[in-house]
C-alpha cells in the first residue's frame, strides 16, 4: 500500500496535538507494516520555517518527502471548496491520501482513496474561540471530508458522536482510533531542567497550547484562590502561545497570591522533566477530542485533575479527579484537596499509570491501517 500523509501541522509555530499525532503515527505505521510505502507531503513554507521540520521528517527511516508547490493560503481554500489545485503527479500515483487535519482536504486522483482524521469539532462547539479565517477553513474542510472520504478517523467515541450529530457523516465510515502517551520518559532527576527553566518547587502543572479553549484564565483564578488559602505551590503553564492568548496575559498582569510561570514551547525532554517533577497536573480544557496531556501525566504517575467534559472522561476513566471546568470554586477546591490528601494523590497516581498502559501507538497504527484498508476496499467497517 502506498500512502501520502499530509504533514503541514509539523511546520506550524504551535504544532499542538496534531503535531504530536504526526510525529508518533508515522514511525508507528512504518513499524506496524514494513511493506507500507509512506510519503509525507507538505505545502511550501519559508526556508527558515521549513528546514528544521524537513530534517526531522527525512530522519524517519523509509519516509519520502514531497512538496506541493504552493502556500497554504492558496491550497487550503481551493482544496476544500473546489478540489483544486491537484496534487503533483508523484502524489496522485499513490493508492491513498491521508488528510490529517480537517482544515485542508487534499484532492485525490482517479481511483485514489481518501482517509481524513477529524480530531475534534471544537470549531463548531466554540466558534468564538477561533479566528474567523481558520473557522471558515475548518467548516469547509469538514464538509469536504464528509462528502469525499471513504473513511474518517476520530480519536474518541465522543468525537464520533459529535460528528454524527453535526454532519451527514455515515456511521459505517467512522473509525474510532485512540491515541497514546508520546513524550518519552526519562530516568534522571528533573532538577537541572527545572533550574534552567526557573521553575520553583513545589508546583502544579498544565501542559498545552495557551489558547482560550484550554480555559486557563479560570485555572489561574482557581490556583490563586487555592494559594490564598495556603497552597504553597507555583503554577506552571507549559506550552506555546496560541491564538487569542491576550486575555490570559491580562489576567496574569493582575496582582494575586502565588506564582505563575510560563515556560513557552519546550522540547520533549524538558516536558518529561516538568511532568516528573510536578506534584499535580491540572487540565481544565473546555473541549477536547482526546486530551493527550492527560495521558502523559498519568503515564508518569502524576495525580491528575481534569475536566468532566467532552472526551476527557472517556480517556481518563476513574484515574483522574474530574471537575466542572467552568466552576472556579470547584477547580480550586479540587487542587487544594489533592495537594492536602496524600492517600488520594497516591490512589490517583496508581490508577493513572494503569490507565495509561491501556493506550499505545502500536494500537493506533493498527487501527489506522484498518481504516486505510476499509477505504481502499470501499467497505463500511467503522466504529472500531
């Protein structure tokens, strides 16, 4: 099987969960099926942006890389609305195209299969949290995916149900393929990394893109409330700035108890150290298609508080303390409770490790291959 995988998200300033998905899925696919011919294709990006990403891609064994000779401002609207411009001939000769981001549904040639990964429908649930241009791309891309794709991959049952509720997608074409923890776990003490990042101990951790959907203004308010009541921990927000981050910055300029540290985007080894050094992980996102950082924290035995919304309960099970993310009081109370109750923290840590072990990128690759095969066979074998 010859498959073209769209990898533009790796070139983004904030690759986020889709970037992690690509970094983990490509080598896992190659490992799961050595006969698979994988071609990573991308739009044209400025050299300074492109070169580090291209080196990363070319370092993957057996992966060919192809450039589509146009930028995303031309390609994405044309692809979604018109199915044009066509992909270059080497890509049209492949058996299958995998669109890994519904903002851009690359056109397929005659006899070519199309698989689309829809990570979440946040742009429909919370349209005001997205810039207008990207909201339009996601909407037109989703319509194109539902109309053209032989198989649609989603990371959770919640996203599958969202898709059926809000679009005309056919249930038999939807394949539920969960993700897995991705940041490699180190063995050394995290102290050197924490000192370099100027992260004081003890601390509570959040990891993710700093954007409105992650609900960080409420997290800061909840943390400060807990700090005012005696919690001695700092709050560390680890991740790149996303869109509409100005409200968070305004909140941080207000005086309040405690200490909030922003680390910016971090390489995997630094993220691993931050996870391992944390006393508590908090993920109060308003909406997630999966919620990778929840698994990352649980895999390291970090007690976790997470939102009781969207797909997060499906991922966390009983291994996290689930709260209403819109309630500052409930979030603050949960932070104080876990930090004060050592038995509760140990129970969450033990359950978290066991829960995270149920997910693997090997299984993600196998589920993806099943979707590829169903798309090429034209068979409705979804809801896996």
